C-alpha cells in the first residue's frame, strides 16, 4: 500500500473480503485521496455505511466508522450530523442499500439538504446476497431474480436525488479515478446534501450473469461507455444511446437543514422560550 494512503486504513483488517476484480477498492482509494486532498482531520471525519459488499468499506477505513443496518446509513448519519454538526460525514452505500430498502431515507436526506456526502457504489446488483436485481439494474439485464432479464426500469439516481432536493450531484466510474477524487472533494465542499454515484464492476455476480467478460473488460467498458457532461454541452444535450454521463451533473443553492434548525431554536430562545 502506498505510504500516503496507509494512514487512512486499518491495515490489520486486510486482506479485504471483496472478490478479485471488484471495483470497490478503487472507490476507497479515490475517497481517501479526496479526504487527504481536502486536508480533513482524521479524528473529525466519520464514515457511515449500511449493509452489503460496498458497506464493508467502513471496516477497512481508520476513522470513526459506523457499519449500520441495511438501508439506514443515512438515518444514522443524520443523527451524527445533528448532534455534532462540525464533523465531516461520508456515507457509503451500495445501490440496493441506498435506493431499495434505503430509498425513503435517501429522498428525505436530499429533501432536507442535510450536509452529508453520500457515495453510492453502483455495481447494478445486490452483490453480497448473490446477485438479485436492484432498482439500479438496467432493463433487460440478468440477475438471479431476473434470469431472463429484468423487466423493470432502473432509477436514474442523479435525477432522483436532484428532484428530491439534493444540492450537489455527480457521477464517475472506477475507471475515472482522478475525476472521482475531484468530485468527492467538490461534493464535500458543498454545504448541503451531496451525492456521488460511482459505477463499479461486480465481475462475480453482475458481470458473470450478463457475460460482460473479465474484470479488465468491465473496466474498459466503463471507459468506452462514459461521456463527460462537458462534452455534451454545446450539443443538443442528449445522451447517446448506451452511454453513461459522468462529471458534475448538478449544483444548486438551498438552505441547509441543521443550520435552519439551529437558527429556528436560537430565534425561539431569543423570544424567551425554553
Ligand atoms: C433488513 C435486511 N434485509 C435484507 C438483508 C440482506 N441483504 C444484505 S446485503 C443486501 C443487498 C446488498 O446490495 P447492495 O446494497 O447493492 O450492495 P453490494 O453488496 O452490491 O455492494 C441484502 C438484501 C439484510 N441484511 N437486512
């Protein structure tokens, strides 16, 4: 491990449990690079995760970490931020964790515009439990619970959270690691609810059921299928068929939840309330 990132890991917890070719470690590397680039105090930074392969990331990171229950990472993170607003809180979730069982927590965290940085590891499937389809499995793609291909439509996660009230939304892949680091840094700097979706390969479940080839081929596909939003500007803005838009997708200004809440409490106290 490179000495500059070693300080952020619980070395004694390694080797990790992820399969060969899994992209999750790449996401972690970009995350710790972002934390280092932001110069965040390791003792004032909290990592919260739910349940799933992606959520196991919290255990490998040397911060105050909370590995919570399936779908509830944002609820725990909300509690932390409420009681200690000065802490930097990153929330790591799988696509199933975040958008299926955790979908309600997700839309309300976005609606409140609470100052959290959510990172969604989108491997398009429930990896840990053997490959059931998730709300992020693209139509017609196979999973153990969709052996002939899913007949459902997948969420467009950036549009979902933007519609719910998030003020920073971005997407990258595990091929675009420098971009991912920058997006995580920008997400953290935004005072409000920020979400970065990361397309990450699950060669064992999603890749195998959909015959997507080796881990290297899955990574190559991430490169080939990605189109940076900057390259769409100036065109009619339409996303070419089969392409995934990466980059900073949305940014807005809106009141932040904790600040609004504390201001309301202060105003009441000044009026003489208890
Ligand atoms: C309440 C509850 N329901 C179901 C499960 C079983 N379960 C564990 S992980 C998981 C899905 C994980 O998928 P995802 O969030 O996409 O993460 P990945 O493993 O792919 O990283 C499920 C359904 C659970 N642990 N708790």
